[in-house]
C-alpha cells in the first residue's frame, strides 16, 4: 500500500491542478466507502454476518461513494474541505494508534472522544 500511495502522491505532485477534480472524485469514493463500512462493521455487523449482507453493504457504500465523489468534483471547495477533514481524521487515528491508546486505557468512550 505504501508503494501505491507514493506513486499516486508523486503523480499528483507533478501534474498538480490537472488532477484536482479526479482526485476529489476518488476521495469521495474512498471516504464514503470507508466511513460506511467502518460504521456498519463497528455497530451493526458481526463476524457471523452472512456473506451476502457484507457484499450488499460494500455495494451500497460504493454507490454512495460515487454520488459523493461526483458532488466533491462538482463543488471543488467542498471537496477540498472534505480532504482537510479526512486528513485530520487520519492524523487522529495515527496518533491514537501510536500512543494515545495507552493514555486512555483502551476504553471505548476514550476512543470515540479522542
């Protein structure tokens, strides 16, 4: 995954503004798919969930991602705002996984509050 993201990052770096709208479109797909899957698997779905339910959730989240990606591409300022929010979210996850889980003590409430 690291190698893939390095290649994508260099491509975006060298082509700049020409790839802003495709990047926002892909970002919308990624954000919606990740958040829907994250919420569903952390609250509703368990390990004994039927396979077709998991595929249906994945398909629905990709369709929602396509819609969100179109909105981000159409309204670039909204997409840039979402990109900054996604960056903050991932930074928070990195900090939590690096050392904050020890400070919080592994509590569920501390995880969601952090």
